[in-house]
C-alpha cells in the first residue's frame, strides 16, 4: 500500500519541477504584433454590445478584461493610423511649398521620428509591464500603457503647434 502512494507523489513532485509546468502565460516575453485581434475574440458581439460589456468588467473573466484592454488599444491605434495619414497629407502639401522656396522638406524627418516614437512606445510599455514580474494583470497593464501613449500621440498629431 505504501508503494502505491509513493508513485503518484513522486510523479507529482517530478511534474512540479518540470520547467514546462513552472511557466505560465505571464512568464515569457510576448510580441503584441503576434497576438490575435480582440475583434476575433468578440466576433459574435456587435460593437455596441462589446462597448457595453467592456464597461461592466467587474463580472468579466481575466481573459475578458485583457481582451477589452486590447480592444481599447486597437481602436486608439486605428484612430492614430487615420490621423497619421492626414498629417502626412498636410506635410506633403507643406513640403511642396518648402521645396519651391529651396527649403529643406519635413516629411522624411517626421517619418523617422514616428518610427522612433513607435519603438519608444512599445519598449516603454514592455518595460512598465515586465516590471510587474509574473502578474496576472500583465496584459491589462500593457494594453493600458499602449492605449494611453497612443492617445497622447494622437492628441499631438491632431494639434500640431506650428502648422
């Protein structure tokens, strides 16, 4: 009888020390560009029902909360992409006038700065998130940071100071 108890206990102890069991979804680095869109997660819901659902999070699962945060970022990122397109159009028109006056054009510098800003935003939010360690709120913190920084950048593009 004692022998039968030892085998399951030994198997349990071996499984707990196995690296595959010691890692969780919060253990490794993640690349948000490889994460499936939240729109797929919410595919059976209308935009209005998703918005209402995401506002009533106290009754949601961890995955629901993560996906709502992801959705907020996707919406902000979509708006930023649209505003970026408008800003590029304005810059191109402005650059035509600058070129006529034999002045340096601005768009190449703006494009380089935007690329740098995207890397800054991503790295800042990864740093803020990984500072938590293995926390179940990791994705919520990440999406919140990405949304906040994207909305701040959106405000800068919508209200350029010198145009």
